[in-house]
C-alpha cells in the first residue's frame, strides 16, 4: 500500500471517530451513561479511544491496495457493522431508558439537593418493585427520604446492583460506538477510494490475477 493511501486510511479513521463522538457530545449527549465513578467525559474518552484503536488495527491489516473487489467487501462489512451497531443501540437504549433517571425533579428541586442531573439506578429490590408500581420512581425516592438517603440505606436497590448496571451500560456504549464508528469508517473508505484511478488499478490488478 502506498503512503498516500495509508494517509487516507488514517484520515478516514480519525474522521469517523471525530464525527461519531461529536454527535455523542452534542445532540446525542443523553445517550452517554452518567457513571458515578468515572464521569461522562471519561466514558466518552474511553469509548473514543477504543474505537480509534480498533480502526487503526484495521488500517494496519489492510496493507494491500484497495481494488474494486476490496471496496465492495469493505462496503458490505460497513453495512454489517451498521446493522450490528443499531441492534446494540436498540438494546442499549432500552437499558438506558429503564435505569437512568433525573434527580431532583426540576419542578421541585431543593437547594440542598443540587441541580437536576442524570443518575443510574440498580435493579429494584422487593421494596423498590412495590414502591415503583404503587407510586412511581420519583415518589418512591421522596418517600425514602431523598436520593442520597435511599442510596445510603439501599432502600430501593443495592449498590452492587447499581454498579453492575453501570458496568453493563458502559460496555454496551463502547461496543455500540465502536461498531458505528467502524461502519462510518468503512463507508468513508468506499467513497474516498471510489475514483477512476482506483477502479483502473483494481481492474488491472484483477486482470493480472
């Protein structure tokens, strides 16, 4: 593979990761899991680093000139990665919608509770299941004395369960963003190398074979 093609590959990988995480830091910011230990920027940083490493490994593997057949294979792989990413996104969104909530409610925030922000809850224990069915999550937290007291007393869910849910959300987020970054990368390659020169090179390479 020539140096100019390698430069294009590296540029496409960096552009794909940059584009994906620009979305997750703006219009899709609510899709980033609000982890207690690491914080949202750290989770986004880890996911972007993993995505970039995966794409750089792919670049190193792709040492041969990108012929027409290769571009078709890349486009097919990008489509498969996109479908897999969307499937993971569907599972992830359901998990996120079920376990992430905002506290305190904006309409009834108290100064001592701080500003409303997103939190992750664990799987409900028996008391939490009953309370959530009877009065809903927000009222259940209020009846437990507020979020901090409910978490300290483990009234509605235990800390081990919350950490397990947090780890699951982070893993799904990293897998989802890596797959979607790979899909964007593959589509970018298919477009970038879809030139008359590349097609001619692919045709001559196949004729020699």
